[in-house]
């Protein structure tokens, strides 16, 4: 039987599902679990100007982020402070308790990461983490790579004969 071509989406999804399932016991008491952890880590690391920017950064719906922020604030892990530049806006800031818990959870997640990446030796684990980190930061700091945007732009197009036609143009004809 021939070996199937590598599928990055399947690979990443499989690793992510396994990581989330394995991390659940560590993150289970944190409001929002893995999503709460991702949100708290982003507040600590990114210092974004608004809840909307925060929602975009972590890839969650704004409404979900609002509820998660409420729960994390009620737990004393972060707070909303008036923005010194815009009195109508609120900035989300991690508290010392949030910083301490984030550090503790990060330490408790190391064995989970090692378990998920058990098929790699230590050098490979370090290299994989570094490469994924670089790709993630490249994407988040400058938007999708040009090739990805071009692919997204072409998703709405279909090939008719030898000509690419956008789905909207086809519907109108």
C-alpha cells in the first residue's frame, strides 16, 4: 500500500487534540480550561489594546472571550483597567496571582508536552518547538504569509474549462 502524502492539517490537529486531552487534568481547575490558559497567556505576553484584539489573537469569538475574561477576573487572575488614552476603553491586565498561576501551570505542562512528543528525542522536541514558535509568531505578527492569502483568495474560485471564475461571478451568469 502506498504511503499517503503528508497532511499538515491532520498532523497538527492530531497533536493538538492529544495535547488538549492530556493537559485537561492540569488546566481543569482554571476557568475556561485550555481556552482560559491560552487567553491568560496572551494577556500576559501580548498586552493587546482591546478585548477585540485579544479575541482575534487567540482565535476565539468576542462573546466567548468576554465570558472567559469575566470568569478569569472573578478568580482574581486578571482585571480590566481604564485605558489611559481612551476613557471609554478597558485594557485587560494580568494580576500578580494570574502571573504566578500562569508560571505554575507552565511548569506543570512540561511533562504533558514531553508525553505528547515522546516519539522525539530532546533535540528534536526543542527543534520542533522552536520551528512552530517561529511560524506562529511570523503568522501572528504579519498576517498570513502571501501564499496562504493567495490560497484563501482562490478558494472562492472554480475552474470552468481553462478559466478560473469566482463563485460570485458564476452565480450571476
